[in-house]
């Protein structure tokens, strides 16, 4: 290595060293005073069980008030228990505000995914499958003044039982559905004359592990 090259290398080393020692203008944050909300991000499906949120400072519980930016998507109790909507989906910011210092706030992201697959009139859904314990939910929006709503499930293997209800999630019990054919296998049909306008919900209860079924909801006319 000649003297000129050696001098250049030495200058480069000194330059890098100087950069490493320079002030990068970052400020160290004292995490012991930060308001922390847990979980900071959470995604659920509509109708899932409530989720407990906590607020801490330096690892210790902090006294806070809670609020949701969109109660139609998720509500939050005074203790931080967040309940997703049973039917609505979307995003809500869950905010904790420090009681001793209302200027100190912390938001967490809470996303509710659709529980129900949206059906279009006359357009079938195929390849429906599920195991015992799965939740298979669908819904269709019926305009006002229609003559009938016909929902047909067919084909595949196993045994799916269809439950239909207006404006609410179907469930076991005679008061929680308006149509339930309860046939063996997957061939079931529900017909509602002069259906009320709005969402009609369909629950396919997996009585036996099933696959390959189809579902079509048609609004007439």
C-alpha cells in the first residue's frame, strides 16, 4: 500500500469514527413513565367473546377511563373489557385516559372482521365445509316490497343444519329462528313469504363434519 492510499484509509477511519461518536439527536425515552395499553393491536370476528384491555405505567396498573371511538363496532366497560358487535364490523380505537393526568392518553387498535359472508341474490356459494364446532354464518340484504326469499342448501357430504332469522343471529331454541328444516344431510330449503326489508341471517350448524355443500339465497322478484 503506498503512502497516498494509507493516508486516505486513515482519513476514512477517522471520519467513520467521528460519525459514530456524533450526537444523532435521538432522545432516550423513560419507559417507566409511559402509559401502556395491552393489547395494542387486536383483531376479532363479530360476535366473538369480549377482550380484556389493561393500562399500566412502569408495569404497574394505572387508573384510567376507557372509551371507544365507535361503539357500534365495539363497546368498552369502565374496567377495560371490550365487547365486539355481534353484527357490525369495522375499526374502533380503544382509548385509555390517565385519571390523574387527562392529557396523557393511549390508543389501541381494535378491528372487527365480518362474521357473516354476504350473499347476493341468486349467486350461489359452493365448497362450503366445516367441522363440528365451527361457525358458518351468512346474510343477505332484502329490499323492501319483495314477494319472497328462498334459501337453498344442497350437495356435499356430512350434515349441515340450516337456521334462518331476520335481523338477528340465529341460535338454538325456537325463539331464535324462523326456519329450520332439520333434515339429514345437506339438502334443506327455507322460503319466507313477503320478507321484511333488511338483513336475513343464515347459520349453518355443523352437525357432522361436512364438505362440498352449496348455498344460494334468492329474492323474488
